[in-house]
């Protein structure tokens, strides 16, 4: 069976994120789907999918994806909580955004997610 190394997976994830940054969502989606087959337990792929939806201005789609697919698989992901809060804020649902942002801000395992959440709350 074909496998990829952790380094190769990180490289492909970075390429997917660069594709998202260039609004090449189709290419990014294909890369992320392929990576999912090799790294199904990798929360960074779920975060990248949320970023892709938000970059495409599909904030409700991002919330739905995070709630229905990502958080059930990765319930301890502070970054997913932070991005859920961000998407809810973009939907002008600040009251709904408070809980996920608070969860992310209070987690110590992911300093970047905690800082993002704190910045969004201020």
C-alpha cells in the first residue's frame, strides 16, 4: 500500500493552504481529500477545511462543517473552536460565538488557538 511520510503530508497541507490563499479552492479540496485518506486522524486537515470554507465566504458552511463533521471527530481542538467562533462572528452571531471562543481561549494545549480566540473576543 502507498503511504506518505509526515514530512510529505505537511508539505501537501502547506500546498493546500497556499491554494486556499490564492482562491484555488478546487485544488485545495482535492489535496485535502487525498490527505484525508492517508491521515484520517489529523485535526489540521479539519482546520484547513474550515479555513477553505471561510475563505470562500461560506461562513454558515464552515459552522455546519465544524459542528457536524470536525468537532465530533476532534472534540478537543481549540483551533476548530476558535474558527467556529470566528465564522459565527462573521455571520453577526456574536452571542453564539462567545462559547466556542471562550472554550478556545481557555485551552492551554494550543497557544495559537487561545490567542486567536482572545483576539477575537476583544
